[in-house]
């Protein structure tokens, strides 16, 4: 070694944007792309499956026109909300530092969810089709969470397609959902997982550098906080409104990857300037397109909007007719607005408070538990409150008429209702234990504990009375018993038929209950900044 003349070689084991010699270059498994196109001398050797992310030479002339027309055909496909989300994620990921993951779900098996995801992955390599994803969620044939994280750290600035998130009814379902929770959460935060060594010290896995494009039959079931860290994309039916098979064949042949190579070549000379303003651009795009009702939603949908805006700017650069680009921008805006409304609905459905109230209502109605009147008797319409007839045999009175059946409670008692059937007073520990049991059996998650239950119900406006104004507690005193939660009955059992005596509104203390009116949560206003420096594709 002392007498030899060593030759220094630099070998890259990852893909994505890299800064070298003052210039931004995009590394892929076949080399590197820069402002002048393909750059020789880059030895990029990632491990499997990242070695499938190979981009071709950036096309010019008729080849570039053909690639552009292929992308326009893809944009025209329906359902537009799902198609535009997948395309927007691909082009936002190509700009760098993306944190927006998608999960495409719903529809019958074989309806084309995997095909749509293969279109998104096909922008970063040829040969992708519906049967060969980058990774899989399923137990047995899928990758572990640690392996997925290593792939996400090696594959930079692109989507990583993970397929087959579904439930089988076996004990493996919980492990699959924990895996999804870990992967999605790390991508959203951009942080590595740190673990302790048995022999002492710490070990950190590399942080994710790409985003997840997931597909499956169900939503990840890890609670409300996980759903808020990704964009759930409902896929209602097969793709239509175009020649889907022609788009599939062109994507598989690498035409989508050719278009992405040309896009990256266009971005390269201004990449550092774009990268420095991405956060401001996302906030501004979300505000202008009226996307997102929470800070996390603004971040997610603003990222998709920036990706689609960058694509439209590149289409203008290629000489695409102005009315065509304007129609694409309008389609993108409407698609993301529809997706944003779906996101709000899914987030509300997965909210731990709403899940608790829904499951408690189901438990009472089905007879897993019951409530009584203040005197301990059966309420009016007692079948809706966990009471059932003592006998299924119909008996006759002396006149020959059917006798009214007598009722008995079923399951443990969790509380009582008032005489007007407008309030429900529950014992928190008993109700929470029953709800958690039902949630486990149904494969659902209630991400809160019994100590936090009163505050969460108070913030959502479901408490009819509490002692918060005087003693800063969310419980009330009912018939001498403290620690009782006083809810609007309609929040638990919903609206009943007229005359049944259940309503969902009202406030103030009820008879026998000490405490004031329930409060409501303070709105968390989020005002995105909008005066970012302009860059060429604004």
C-alpha cells in the first residue's frame, strides 16, 4: 500500500438529490442526472429493491413530446381524486424533503388500486406493474418495519410503493398495523428510530428520505394520530375515461420515467433555491386552493398542491397549450379539495372521542351494558338502553290479549338517564372498560385513557354539565356520587324517532346534578405564510 499509487473511488449506496461541486445532481440506480442531463462518473450501487429505481436519459424532441402526451393521458383518468393525488405525490417527492405519504384503499379486490400505485412508482423506473411492488405489508411475505425503514433511507426523494395492507382475522393483524404505524409516523416526522444496545450505548437507524405510497383494502388501524399523518385516498371504482391499458403499457416501458428524467433535468439548476422555499410554497398553495382544516392537513395537502403546480409549470415550459394547463390546474385543485373533505371525514371517524361514543352507544343498544332511571328502573323505550324481555314466549291476559312483556337489564350497569331522557350520567371507569373490550374485538383503537376521558369530552362539547368552572374538574356530582360524567344522551345514542325522548343538544345542569355548562374547544387557527421569494416555476 505504501509503494502503490491508490485510486480513490466514490461509490453511492443511495438515491436522491446530492450536492457535489456546487451543483445539485439526482442520483438513481443507473447513475446521476443534472442540469445537462446524464452525468458520467457516478457509481451508484444501492441494494435491492432500491436498485430498481433506474432513470433513463432525459428525452428531447419527439420522444419528450410522446412522454408528455403519455402523462396528459394519465392525468385524464378517473377517479380524478386518486389519480391526481398519486401524480402530485410523485412530483412533490422529486423536489426533495417530502413528508406526504398516501394510502390508497377501498374498492373490490382487483379493482386497480395496485395498478394506480404502479403508475406513481413508474415515474422512477421502468418495469413496475400491479404485481411487483417495492415492498409488502402482509405478514409472512412482507418486510419488517426495520427493513422498510432501511429501504426508505436508501431510496431518496421518491415514493416507495408498499402493497397489500389488509386484515386476515388472525393474530398477525395487530403486528401489521403496528408496522404501518411505525413506518408512516417515521416518514411524517423525518426522524430515525433510536434503540439501546444490550451491551450499552445507543444505535440509531437512518432517517427516511422518501415517502410511502401504500395500497390495501383497509385503513391503517392505529388511531386518529396516525390517520392525521398520511393522506387516505378512497379508491371507489376502476380507472376509466381513457385507455388504461395503453397508459399501463407506456408506464411499464419507461415512458413515465423518461418524463421524470426531463423534469429533474429542468429542476436541477434551480433545485437549491426551490428547496429553501418549499415550506412557504406548501403553506401558500394550501391557502390559495383552500386545502386543509388543521395544521397537519395544510402540510400534507399543501405538499401535493406544490407537486402538481410544479408539474403544470414544467408542462408550460414544454410548450403545452395554456388552456390545457389551466384545465389541469383546475382539475388538480378540485381533486385535492375533494380529497381534503374526505380526509376531514376519516379523521373525525377515527377521533378517539367519536370512537368512544360510538362504541358506547353500540354497547348500550346491543345489551353489553345497560342504564337505568334515577330510581333504578327501566327507562322509557328500555330496549334501546340495554334492557330485554324476560321471556320470548308471548302470554295472554284473562281477556285474551297479549300481555306486555316485563324487561330485565342485560350486562353491567354503566350509569343512568334523567327523567326527560336528555342526559346520560356514566361511571367513567366502567364505561371505558366496556368500550376498550369492544374496540379490541372490533380491531379498533381508542387512543386515550380513562383519566383523559372527561377533558376530551369537554373539549368536543359532549358534556352536558361539569364542575369545571368551580373546581376545574370535568366530572359532576349526581345523587351524592362524585366522579360521574354527565353527557348529552344524543351524543351517545344519536337521534331517535319523534316521541322517544332523546335529544342531542342542550346545556346546563340537570336535576340532581351539580355543575355548570360544558365548554367548547378553543379553535386552533393556522395562518400559513404567503410571501415567499419567487422561483421560476411559480
